[in-house]
């Protein structure tokens, strides 16, 4: 894990990451987003702690929004030696999907318990980086972003998952 910052247009695309699965130990997926190339203007960080064995509980932190919390991976997100995580940021929310199933929907206004979350999550990220404690990220690509957010409670909203060619640049 860990690497240099790379340009990424979160306004137009979702970030899709292929992650290796290691059931023998707890592992970490970690990415930070920035509004500037220098990395001074943080615009989001997501930490997912993957369980060992057949435990389906993911421990997560949405930095400067939610302190540590958990969610259960649905059965559809299990199996295989890799998982595809899709992170989509809107002005008001963050959606996280695993293997095509939405597993986490954070509405900043409602869910953030950190007082200064607006200083961080209202910025438009233009760069991303996998952090040094990330043990599982294999490769990433830009993926189609759903046109609108579902924070209005519209239950018929569905993600459209469209696969594109992996970004093979190292």
C-alpha cells in the first residue's frame, strides 16, 4: 500500500478499487482525497478494516466525519480472492459499494458527528492517494458515477454499474 497522489475527478467519476482478500488476518484499505496536488487541503479519507476468516463485519472510519463504526458485508460481496470497492462522493454524501452492492451511505449533514466536518467534506477532491497503511489495494480506475444522489429518500434509486478498462498505469 501507499503511493503518490494522483489526479482524480470525483465530480465526474466514482473511484473503483480492486482489493485483495486475505482471510488469514485483519487488513486495511485506506485512501485520502485532496483538493490540491500538494495535499494541504484534505477533502476526505476512508479507512476500512477488513475482518479475518468468514466474519462479515467491516470496521470503518470516515475521517473528520464519523468516528469508528461498523457495517456488515452482504453475502453478495463475499467470495473470490478480490473485491471491487466503489467510492462515490457527492456534495451531501458518500456512497460505498462492494461487488456491486451498496454497503454504506453517509449523509454528511445527518451522520457526521465531528464538529468541523464541513471544513473537510465540502471541498471538491481533485487528487487521491492510497495511504501507507493500505495493505490490500491492487489497482484503481475511474467508473461511471450515478447522475444524482439518493439522499432525498427516493427508494427506487439504483446504481448503474458500468465497467471500464482498468487503469494499468503503475
